[in-house]
C-alpha cells in the first residue's frame, strides 16, 4: 500500500502552464497581453507581429 500513496499524490498535482511574459521577436516585456494576441502568441506591438510574419514567410520560401 505504500507504493500507491505516491501515485495518488502525483495525480493530484496539476501542471501549470507558464505564460510567456516576453515578446518572441524582440524579447521585450509584454505589458498589454490581450492587445496583440495572434495565433496563440503574445507580441509587444503590432510591429513585432508583422516582423514575425515576414520572417516566417521568408523561411518558408527557402
């Protein structure tokens, strides 16, 4: 019965997802989280979001 107790405790512990607090493009702190939320990511500004789109399209062409 001692082997079942750690398993039960492991099931009770929930894994929390960490929110990204930095912009994936420029690594600045994201202050207005919901304003520039696109495709599951938070960006610090619309300019960074556009830069990410342009960069990803360039990588797809290669």
